[in-house]
């Protein structure tokens, strides 16, 4: 009951101090508000003659009472956790100096709290002189003031008028996918960490003034009041600085390429969607004639196997045969073993052409069957029966071409939200999988509650084909005051299109507001056939398979675009692989946090077909950073 009453008092105090402004401050701002309020309670005790008279007796009991009052100041900061930023910002010289001063504050704070804990466990109280020495040491420390100066002011002329947040924005943006936080979240965590450091200094300063007021009888209450003014002013200036930077910082979290590509661990692929296939024209028309040419067969099928030629030595295409072309008449075909995803390792034509250049260097007789294939003349009809290189669109047990359309929704009835996303393949179907966690006040996620929710296995699936293989690439962001609680694919025309479910949030309480009634789905249903501002198509810069190329893949798509899944490069891979791949690396933030949206994008290069990947957007924490004055 006492804790609830205190929380209520703090919230009332916060609302009064904030006036008509934002009523849901961030966790660190709440800690500051609460600490100021608790310091006022401290001085009510110190101003009480009965309390000061009791402490001056220097009995063990009286000193423990003093310690209990001083320790109450720490309650607020103990509730706020901030991740370490050392790895992300170690290249910024000014940050290293801030860290050095912060270390001094933390060390002094640890010594101070250890001293008080030792007093509670001791049978003999420390002397008045010892308490005064501790207090004077604390008041001599200037680390907090130096931290404030370094936050707002450059250390040399090269930095011009940049704050530490400007420097961090530039550094973080240069390698943002290597970090476990979005740029905006990194800036907030910097701000929160430095605020906590300065709150520790403030708590020690208030405690030191209280001790000196009790034992020295000076006007240390006025000094404590001035400390309060300084804390408020610094917080206001630092909050204004970080907000200015946060508002232009990205909230996006994406994954970089892994050091090594590994199927089922870093990527998945669709298989045999459109695959290179060699067929003689005689077998691609019902009359079994050879009077046309390969390019005549744009959309056909297999009608038989003439005289048991090469067609009898390979599995025929049981689906549609598409986009045939003539390359050369005679060739050697290195056939993959039955049951493998590839039909051919490579195709070597008699004159010069070679299809599958990336495969021939590491293909041996042990992993392929070499067959000589020659076109022929039908002399009694004077026609040349050519072998064509085509694409085969063949559903079947070797063709993974399915995407689940089932929604994946967090357990909102138990106040859980989505904290991460990834693709998974299960029983040849691609699913969106969500990580969920329990929501706590001020946007905090209970880390111990995190888990990947099992996917919803239903038969509601999108089946790709030659006509249906488009995926929309969008950034979907929740409206203000809403968080990500669900995600799904849907069909829009022939396109695979992603939607997100959003739920309203009561931020300071850490609860979803009537989520079963007020949650709803949002997406971008624009199409490439729209009369105004149609969705644009992303054409792959390369069709090479990613694991056969060097160099990183980079973001090359934009919102409101789409791409087609297609076959790999004919020259380098004999069109045997479906590209691009899917990046299945989990997209999560550390520490876990509320998400304000999700998206799909493509990353590739001039030498790689790349990956379709997921991204997330952190909840816009800038809405809860207080820049107006708090008293």
C-alpha cells in the first residue's frame, strides 16, 4: 500500500510539474521527477528538530534511521536499467571522456552506498567526523558538471557546435545494421545513461548537504535547493539537445549480412519456382513438329518424349514451360542427382557457351551425371529439331513455393507485445514468426518473459507461380500512441503484401488499452496498376546467387515498391536457383523494447541477387522525453 501511495503521489507531482504538456514521461524522466520529490521528503525530515536531535546523539539506532532516509533517495534510479554503450560509441573521443567522468561518479556512488550498507550491518556507528569527511568529499567532486559540459560543448574546433548526440548520430548511422539498437533508441539510451549518472551525483549531493545541515547547523538546505535548480536546468538543456537529434534519427533496425551464409541458419530460399530446363522443340508442341524456333515457345508444356532421346534421360517438366531460347545445337549436360533441387550443375555447349560457370569449378563426376545432347535434322520434313533452353514452372515435392497467410498475433489479452520478427521455413512453407514479451510501465519489456511464439500452422497459403511471384516492399508504422502486436501476409491482386496489427498503449501504466476491441490492421494496398502514384518495381541489379558472390549486400529498395522472385543468372548458375533469398536472421533489439512498426526491404549488390529481409521500427520514445522545465 505504501509503495502504491508513493507512486500515486509521484504521478500527481509529475502532472502538476508538467502542466499542460506531455503526461507520460520516459522511465528516466520519471526517475528524475521521483528523485526530486523524494529529496523534498528528505528535507522535511532534516528540517524536523526531533529528527536532527535524534541523529546528533550518534547512536547506532539514530544513524541507521538517517541511513534509511538517505537510501530512500535511491529508490527511483534502481528501477531504471540502461544498456552499456561502450562498444557502439568508443570511437568518439568526447564520449570516452564522458565515460571517464561517469566512472568516477559510479565509483564514488558505490563507495557511498557500501559505506551506508556497512553501517547498517555494523555494531558501532561511524563518528560524526567520518560522516563529515564523506559529505565534504562528495561536494568536492565536479564530475557531474564536467559531464554536462561535454554533452553540450565540443572539445575542439573541428566539432564546431555539435553536441555529443550529434557526434553519436553520425557515428551510429555509418554502421547502423551492426548495432543492436536503432539510432533513435541509441540516442535515448545515451541520454538515459547520462541522466542516471547525474542523478547519482545529485543524490549524493543532497545526502551530503543533509549530513552537513544536521551536524554543522549551516544553511545547507539553500545549497541543496540550488542543486535542485541546477539539476532541472541541466536536464532541460540535455533533453532539448537529445530531442533535436532524436527527431531526425532513424528508428529502423535491420540486420547486416552475416560473416558466412548458411542455409536454414542465416537464409532460406524458395525452390524450383522458375528453373532452367532443356527441352527439344519437338516435345513442346502437340504435333511433334520442328518447323518453328525456340523463341516460338513462350508458354507451353511437354507433350511427349520423341524417340526416347535426351527427354528420356531427365525428369520432364510437369508444369508450364516458359520463355525458351536457342543458344547452341550441341552440348554436354552435367545433370544433378535425382531428388536434388538443381536439375543441372552446368551446361557446356560445343562451341563456346557455358552455363553454370560458378558451379563447374567445384563439380566432379561424383555429384553429376554427364550426358551428351545433340540437336538433329528430320530430313524427310527438312526441319532442324533444336534443343531449347527454357524455364520450368513446376509445382511438386521439390518446389518450395508457399507462404503462410495466417496472422501471427501477440498474446494481447495477457499484455504482451511483439519485440522481434523473423522468417522461418516449416514443412516447405515460409512463415512470419514473432518474438513476444510482457509490457511493463514506461515502455519497458520484461526480458525474462521473451520467447518466440510457435507459428500458426494453417492451410491458408499463398502459392507462387509464373504469374504470381511479386512481393511488396513497404515500411508500415503504427500511429502515435500505438504499438506493434500482430503481423500477417495477405494477397493484393497477385502480390504478397504485408500488414501489421497495432494496439493503443497507456505508456506510463505499461498496459494495452482494450486490445481485443481497439486493435486494428494497417498496410499499404497500393498496386503497380494504380492510376496515380503506382507502386514501382525493383529490378534486381544481379541474379547471381548470394553465396557465390563477394562483398556485402546493401539496402536498395524503397517504400511502396515490389520485386519479382525469379530464376538465378543463366550464365553463372544455369538458372537453377530461385532468387532473391530470404534473410532469416532474427530482427530484435537489445535491450528489448516496444516496436512501432515493421517492414520488408531488399538488399543486394551489382554481383548478388541479395535477400528479402524484415526490418522493425522502435516505438517513438522521443514523444516521452521531457524538455520543458520540471520543478
